C-alpha cells in the first residue's frame, strides 16, 4: 500500500510539472490516478474481517450471523447487496444492508442494536458493522443492481427518497440536488455524479462501501450519506433511519442495471 501511494504521489507531481503530461485533461489524470489506486485496495482487509464476524458466535445469545436473512433466504448473502434496500415482511419495514444487519444482530445474537445505531462511525461495534457491510457488498461485486419496486412501501420509500433528495434547507439552502443533479459537476478533484438518473457502473450507490485513501477509512453507505449531510450543513437523520433508507431506495432504483464495484477505493 505504501508503495502504491508513493507511486501515485510521484505520478501526480509528474502530471503537474511535466508539460507533455500536463496536456492531459484533468479528468484523464483523475482516471489514471484512480486506476493506480485499484492496485492493492485495503478494503480487502475489512472484507476478510467481515467474513470472520459473519461466522463468529457473538452476543448474549452466543450465535453467529450465518442464519441472517438479507432478502434471499436465511444465510444467503451472494447477490443480496444489489437487491437492497427492500421490504422485509418479518419487520414490516424497508431496510438497507446496514439496518438489516442490525435486525440480525438483534434477533440472532441479542446485541443491543439501539446502542450500536447510536455509536459513532469508526467506533466500537460500528467498526464491525462496516466490516460486515464490506463483506456482504463484496459478495455481489460485478452484479447488476436490481431493486424491487413491487411492494407499496418500496414505492413510497422511492417517492420519499426523491423528495428528500430535492429538499433544500440549512444555512446554505442546499439540497442533495444542489451538488448531484447535473452532469459533469466537480468540486476540486472530486466528480459529483448526477444521481437523479442512472450514473452508470460503479458510480454513486454502486461504489459504497468504499475505502477512502484521503483519510484511511472504510466507509459504508450510511457514513457516505452522513458526510454528504455534513456537506449540506444539514443534521444527519441518524444511522439506519427511514430517511437515509429512503434516499438509498431512490439512489438504488436509479442505478437499476448498473454493476456494483463495491467495495471500491476512493480518493
Ligand atoms: C455541497 C455539495 C454536496 C451536497 C449538498 C451533497 N453531496 Fe454527496 N458528494 C459530494 C462530494 C464532494 C462527493 C465526493 C466525495 C469524495 O470523493 O470524497 C459526494 C459523494 C456522494 C456519493 C458517492 C458518489 C460516488 O460515486 O462515489 C453519493 C452517493 C452522494 N454523495 C449522495 C449524496 C446525497 C444523498 C446527498 C443529500 C443528502 C448529498 N450527496 C449531498 C458533495 C455533496
């Protein structure tokens, strides 16, 4: 990893100083930088940790998560990620990957999931949550998003998610749409995908969980949304809250047919 980063930094400074390379467009340069990053994604470590946690007996009930139903039947995790969020009859709720994992940690392992949901990102059980989400997402790598809109609640969540996406507020009067509703927008080196339509394979919803090189952290979708709420100067509605899940349904349905590259590696 260290070598990869050194290579990347060297290439970046070259791109800035060498006239022939400087003629590359910024987005070509960014694409090359991203390609170099793919070499050795630390997300692999989180994926391995998550796989271990899935089979490990934990919590007051001393049970593993191996019977967890992520929507394709107890214990089936392959292909589950690209169909989430979806409606679950046992809880009567539309759930995303992270909220569904909470349900399984509660029912199977007896863990205090209210506490887990309140725990800050990157702390305590939230670290395990990220590892589990990374593992489950990785099991659908390359598969195409195919969210259901058959249940009335799934349709409602899509409509609510869409409204939340366009809802302006906060000190800057920003909505998600202020940054993510036009093609070709960028803040500094970061592309801002247009999330009001299908942004394509491995973009937007189809890239998270992702390892972030800039801060050396692994982030799940909930943490991605949390940070975008921060950019919007808006309070985060809470881990696994209905509002975040509704946004997930909106983004996920818009990504219909696009391939997932999660866990990705990001700047
Ligand atoms: C002030 C601008 C701004 C606002 C408002 C904003 N975002 Fe973002 N968003 C960003 C930036 C910048 C990135 C890229 C971050 C990076 O590369 O580290 C991003 C990345 C994302 C991504 C991942 C894109 C990818 O391909 O990796 C998603 C999904 C996302 N935002 C959703 C949202 C949602 C949903 C909202 C509203 C709750 C929102 N954003 C509000 C600036 C914003």
